[in-house]
C-alpha cells in the first residue's frame, strides 16, 4: 500500500501545497482521502484522473471536499475516450446536496450521475480491496477519521479533530499515522477543533503507531516548530507532510 501526499495545507491552500488530499494505492486500486481546494491539479502528477476508484471525504469544510466540484466537471465533460462510469464517494450526512449547492446545481440530479454518494456510518466498510473503519472525531461539523487496512498494513488518518479516544482507537498499532497538527502549543486554545504537535504525538504514543506524519499545518504556522513540539512526546520517527511525499505503508 502506497500513500502519496497530494495536498496537506491546513484550512486553505498554501504556496507550497494545496489543501488536504491523499492518494492511496494498492495493486491496481486507487482511492482518494479528501479532495480539498486546489488538489485536483497536482493530483494529475501522480494518477490518471480516470483511474480513481473511490473518494473518501472526511468532512464538508472546503479544504477537504471542494475540488469534488472540479472532479465532477472532469468526469462529466471529458471530451475524449469512453464515458466514465460513476464512482463511489463516501462522506458525512448531506454530502450529495452539499456538493450540488457548492457548484450551483439543482439537488436532483446534482452530481449523482458522476458519483454514487454514500453517507458514512461509524464502523467498517469494504471499499474495493481496502477495509476502511471510520469514527466520529471532535470537530465542529460531522467529521470522520479513518483506518485503512490492506493485507495486514494499516494507515490511520485523523481528519480534523481535537484530542479524543476514538482517534486513538483508529490509530492503534498503525504502520503510518497521518495526523493533523493545525495548532501550536500554548497559542491556540479552541477546544474540539484541532490538535497541536504535542497532542498529536501523545496520541501516537498511546496508540502505539510505528510512524507519525504530521499534516494539515496552516500556511501561517511553522512546520519546524510543530515537529519540535511533537518530538518530546513520541519516540518513533516523525515526518512533516509535504506535497509529493510518498510512503510505502508497512515497508
């Protein structure tokens, strides 16, 4: 299983990265975790847009879902090749109507001819060859963290969240923990919104993860400081997500 960080900027695209989007590949299967604003362009460096099998949306803030509008245009209006079939899009309750409104479409059909929308329910889902377990996170809107499993390998994704027990259950013994760290220690104190680097590292330690990748760092924050805040609380390898980073999960 391979992870490619397409976009990792928190809250809005930055000069070095679009907003959240992660490509996960295993064999001939390709899924996207989130598709935030600005991500569809650089995604084309790593995958043919016609070969994506499913899109998994954690929540409906623009930095995690807005480029579904652009992807809808591609799948609906591509002028060459056979007509593309609809593909599964998983997301929070109301995702189909939300995305139709974001593009100014009528609710029916909205984007339903291009995407088969399924609203998340907590628990395990089989999406192609991937076992995907989702749980609600601590965030102001319905938000789902994910645990993605393939042939014994585990990638855990925090989505956006404050500290919570559900996050650590999803991350338990993960090979890679892709965890948001949007806040700085002792500066940002909004509860149930985001983690700082120290909190992300503490969650990683309690969950027993093998590798921590800190992501969703806003352009106004300092990634070096985020990593320094995390280091005392986690003994394993820590990386800062960047657009273009690729990791083999379980290697």
